[in-house]
């Protein structure tokens, strides 16, 4: 049985990239093609294509939003430099005896400089790609769970639709018989003592049967149901095919509804349309 994946999902993963704690989050909604949007911290903008490639490796359709956030860890690669010569000169000039201490010295411009170590872009991109791949795995796992729930729900609805089609098939010939009986009764009332033209009754009943026959529609509906079940078993991207089949379901049920003149059958058609929707 193939996997049926929901078009909506969420996944996240965390990891360390060049001394920074990285979180990658994915969420998606339905879309005809893959449309991936990535939001990155400023110092990781160079890795946008890398992230998109990691997403496209595991996702084929949907509007996917990717959010990457970074938080500096203790080993963030920050380098603090002390200009010892300048600090000594300031201390000698002003004198530490006057209350000048290390904290006071640090407040002077250029005594302390804080620099972030340059990112190794290749290593950072590779690490970010790995974290994104993990987030995609979780994202697809959620889509698979949701897809399985959808599969079970749709299979249940197909069974109900099939049962309603059976009712239509059983009830439709009965309406022709009842129509003939009503027609005979009316003609007998109108003609009173005169003899009933049996051939006329047969002809009228045949015309009515032809006008209200739904055999073709129910056969096609059963064929569509079988195709739908096959698609659910195969899995893979089938949203557009399903959408087309559901339109065909609606077309056949509307035709059946337009042909039925029996109140009880009309109610069955209403239930059938409701299940299809």
C-alpha cells in the first residue's frame, strides 16, 4: 500500500551550526506545485538555496514555509581582544590609585574589541542542510499520519456512497412498476366502463422507464468508486486526480437526481450528494 500524505503538516528540528543553536521549522498548505519560502537569519542568507534543496528532496507539492532561527551558544565563536598597550597607557596616565579599575578601563573606546569568528560557509551550509532534512522527516511523518486518517475517512464515505447507489439501483425499477400501476388506475377511472388499451399502458410505461433509467449513471458511479479506492491504495500525489473523480461523482449524482420522480428516491439522492461533498 502506498503512502497517502496530507497536504498540510508541520515539522521541526534543532542542531548546532558553527557555535550557534539552530531551529528549523516547516509548515505547509495545499498548492498545485512546490512553492518553498525560506526565512533565514541575516548571517545565514547565503544558505537559502541549500535549505530549499533539502526541502525539495523530501517534498514534491505544497506551499511550504521554512523558518530558521539562530541563538548564540556559549561556544559561539565570539572573540574578545584586549588592547593591552592602550589600557596600560590609560592606567599610567590616569593612575589606578584614582579609582580606575579594569571595568573602568573597558569603557574606554578601543580597549576591548568584540569580533565574531567568520563562518565557514561550506560547513555551515552542510550542517543546516542536515538539520533541515531532519525537520522534513518529522514534517512528512505528520503528513503521513494525517493522510492515513484521511484515507480511513474517505474509505468509509465510499462505502456509504456504494450503499446508497445500491438503494438507487434497487428502487429505480420499482418506480417504473408503481408508475404503471398508477397509470392503469387513472385510465380505468377516466375510461370507466370502456376497455383499457393495454398497449397504450405498455408504451407509456416504457417511455417513463426510458426517461427515468439510471443504469448508466450507477454503473459509472461504481466504476469511479473502484478507481478512487485504487488511488487510495496506491498513495503518491493524487489530489488532482481525486478532485477530477469527485467532479464525476457529482455529475452522475446530479443526473440521477434530475431523472428521479419518486420522493423516497429523491431523498436517497440528497444523501448521496451529501456524502460526495
